[in-house]
């Protein structure tokens, strides 16, 4: 798990409309996290929060 993965995930959410839509359409948080991990992103909620405060969406 890493903050770098969290930052990369947020950047992809910002720049990849198809990926963003796929993530946002998932209603179940377990399904959403499984998808995100299959895409190669490993991070904790805390790492995601820290990353989101360090970049502008």
C-alpha cells in the first residue's frame, strides 16, 4: 500500500473519464476496492485522504 498509488489513482480519476465512470458507477465499496486493486492501485483510506489533500482535483 502506498501514497504513490493513491496519488496515481487520483490522477487517473481526474484524467481518464472511462475509468472514473467505471469506479463511480460501482455502488458497493468492496466491489469498488477490488476493481481498483485489480487495476494495480494499493492504498489505505488514510493514504487516499493524504494524497487528495496534496493534489488539486
